[in-house]
């Protein structure tokens, strides 16, 4: 059975998709951005480091609402608007992974350079976790 995952710990989806979907042990988290979970306001204009951390915290909130942790993530996909931001994003991402993944096996990751849905967004991140 496929179930929708929803949480107030991450921004509500603005369009026609779920924050997350769980089917059996697989949890897919939709792309999250640097939005305040309560107001959906885009935060930290021009600061990719702060945007990356906020985005990862939004992903983590959906993971937890679906019964997973960052430790359960097998794949992150990171979407950046500027190649020059890669190093700064990677620094914050690495610190986040070191804090939340204690099992020794880091998740896979792909980084893609794109245009994003809102001009304030410098980063968007989605995740897939396998639980249990």
C-alpha cells in the first residue's frame, strides 16, 4: 500500500504533489527548498550555506514523519542553480551527514545544476530512504 507522508515540520507542498510517499519500506521525499515550515517564506536570499541547512532540515522532517531517519537515506539528489555554490553546499551537506549518519555508510548523492521553481531558491534537495 502507498501512503502519503505529511508534516507541519516542512513547508506544505505548493503544487500537486505529496511531501513524501511511503510504499512498504521505501520512502521518497519530494524536493524541499529553503522555506520556513510555518510560513512557507523563502529564507536566506543569496546564502547557499544557510539555504542548504534549512533545506536539509525540511527533508529530515519529512523523513521522520514517514518513520525514517537520515541514517535510512540511500540517495540524496541536490539541485543547485550555480556551479560556484557547489563547495559551500558540500561543506554544509558534509556537516549534516556527519551529524546524522553514525553507521559509517554515507548515502549516495547526485548534484545537478538547474533552474529552480522560485527565483529565491539556490538549492533544492530530495531523498529516498529504505526503512528497516
